[in-house]
């Protein structure tokens, strides 16, 4: 891997698999609450905590150094998408708690937030993979890519945050084996 953006695209493959799981989960009339909670955890810790952190703390600032605006244009749109995703996840988590306390109609809100997140992130990932990352590739030097890769690898190994990216991917695979084989 010689492009730092490839590392992020690899993360996207796993996030898209989690989205596929979510799209099957919302068809279940009786949800498995622990699986719903696991989805929220995986989004918060892998998609947002690990992947979005790599983008927001490392990639986007380097793009800003190369002349990209953080207030408008493609980077700003990606940041707004991240914020919108967090709102959907918060809605999922809050409604899971309501559902657990006996508010049965909150399942509709859980599923609505899951579908909103799935749609947002599917489009977001397409924009990053096909537009934003290609823009970054065009302005980054090989040294920029290597520096980012080194930092990404520290995050992925669990050296930052304690849990490795591989562990999160393993947990996505477990849900995938449950939900993506039932259809």
C-alpha cells in the first residue's frame, strides 16, 4: 500500500459491510437488542472513533495545508456528513434505551435512524473514494502518504485507543455472518 487513502478505502469496505448488516437488521420484526447495541458500538468506535478520527485529525488537516478549505468545499461537506452521522447514531442509541425500557414504538425510530445512517454513509463513502481521496492523491507527495500511513498504522494497531482495527473488523464479520447469510 503506497497511498494513505488506500488505508481509508480499506476501512470503507468494512463500514459498507456493516451498513449491509444494518439494512438486513431493519427488516427484523423482533430485533436482537445486543446486536443493535453492537452496531452502535462499532459505528462509534470503528467508523467514527477510528476511521473518522484518521480523516478529521490527520487527512483533512494535511489537505488544509495543501490549500483545501475546511469551511467550504469537499472537506467541509465530509465534516458535515460526519456530524450528521453522529446525529443518526445518537438517535439509534437513545431509542434503543427507550425500546429496552418498554417503549415498543421506539423500534421505528431505531430503524429510521439506522436507514438514515446507512444512506448517508453509503453516499459519503462514494464521494470520498471517488472524489475527495483522488484530490488528496493528486496533491500529496510520497512522503505525505508515508507519514499518514505510519500514523494510520499506529491507530489501526490499537496503539491509539487500545482496541485494534482488526478487532473491530472481526466483530463486523461476526454480525455479517449472522445477518448476511439469512437472506
